[in-house]
């Protein structure tokens, strides 16, 4: 049988993927990699991916192969571990790999244990999904020494050992955070002045934010259970906003009076309560250049017993500027024909002078990507 070392350079693969599952096939694959990966002649490995299930990949083997990949100037590395008895820390050499551009780590059996010598000068994309962290400082330390990082995605695990989430990355352009309801109630600190896209999905019932302004922000995608006020007030520069909120108390507000979204052109608004019109009129008044409005009213009943809906039919307040001057596209999903909904539609069609297209979707068709 020919070995990798016997093949010509033209036949060597620069992209390698290995999937481990239970059984004898995994043992054969493990032996094959152990014998041949050290003999691989390619000066650069463009992409290397390990995915392991059912206890089929030994930690010592993984560490050895990662060291080899680093020595071959790997550019993209993906590791997914779901099956080992204990969480596995990766070799310290990984955290000083000069060639690494993309790093993706998945699974609660991956332990992020970052050495003090960490420095990843070429890393631009980092994905961390449902990991374990060696201590509170691991994530902050890693991010501090990625000077050209542009794309960061963090998905936390229920009851993980990370408390406050600190992201201070001047070069970052895309940030995606997903936080389940059973994570620590500590908030997060975000300092990302170059950010262009920001997504946060936070299912906790209480949290705090310390977010510096993002003057370059183009798009925000926000899903929160409650109290989005501080979050929204820190990201007012976006052109496109998708937001899904659930009000739990009558006194809740999305943002305080005086905040104006001058750059907002495209709004996707999903409200999971019957109390939707108060928030909608607030956005319309504070978005003078809005061009596209996608509204989804979900079918949760109102939890605010004394809520008084907006009186669209006899509304004597000034008409929002966006209706008179800029709104071109309007879509209403989740329509069931309540008097409030009918009055709202009459109000829109009466005052939206620039409207070019509109659609009304009944409740069975409401879920369509908002």
C-alpha cells in the first residue's frame, strides 16, 4: 500500500476532514492518520477538520495531530468534540500559530485553556460554541492577542463556567453572541469601534450591558426576553435592524425618549405580545428615513392587563416623517383582523405617500424569516 510520503506534491491534499464515530472503522481511520499525517509533505495545510462522536477520538491523538497541523502552517482548523470523558485542552502551540486565519471550536468537551504566551497574528475568524473555559480570564486573554480579528461568534452553554463576557477587539467587524437562559446573569462588556454587524440572542431574564458606541455599525439582529433598552441605546447607528422582544411588565420600554435612529432604513420588528402598537409607533416616530418595514405580530396574548392600544383611527399626533417621505415597502405578518390591526393598516395606507409595495400575511403564514 502506498504511503502519503510516496505521493508526488501535486497529489497531496491541502484540505483534510476526519469524522470519528463508534466502531472498527474509526480505529482504522485513527491508525491511518497516526501513521501518515506526520509524513505529509505539503508546506501548508489550507484546512483541517476533526469531528468526534461516541468516544472514538483519544485526546492524546488529537493533541499530536494539532501540533503537526501547526508545524505545517495550517490556515483553517475546526475541532468538534462531544464524547470524551473529560474536557480536552489543546496544545499551547496552537495559540501561537502564525499562519492560522480561521479557528472553530465546538463542544463542551473542548477546554479553552489559553497560555500567557498567546499570540495569533493572522487570525481573522473565531467561532467558539458551547465550550468549557479554564478560568474567567481565558476568553479575554485570547481576544486580547488577536490583533486582526474580524469575525467572532460565541455560543455559550447552559451552566458554563464563564461569568462576565468581555469582548474588547478594536479590529472586529462582525460579532454574534448567543446566551441561553441558564447562563450566569452577569452582563457583558463590548468595545468594538469597527463593528459593522452585531447579533445578540439572550434568553436570560436579567442581565446588564456595558457597550461602547459602534459608529461603523450597519446591521443589528437582536433577540431578547426583556429590557432591551440599554442594548439598543448603544447601537443607534445601524441601517438595518431586526429585533424580537417580549414585554413582561407594563413599565418596560425598548428605549428611552430622545433616541433617534437617523440611519435606520430597514426594520424587521417581531413582537411576542398583543401589545405591539406602542412599540411600533415609537419606532416609526424615531426612524425618519425608514424605507422598509417588516412587522410580525406573534400570537402570544397580552400579559399587560391594563394595556391601552394606540388609537390609530383618531390619532391626532403628528404623522411620523418616514410615512410621509421615505417608506416604500411594508409587510405585515401575523394579521388576524382585530380592530386595532385594521385601524393601523388604514393609517399606513392613508399616510405612506411613497409606498411602492405592501403585503399582508394571515397568521398561519407568519413565520417567514423575521
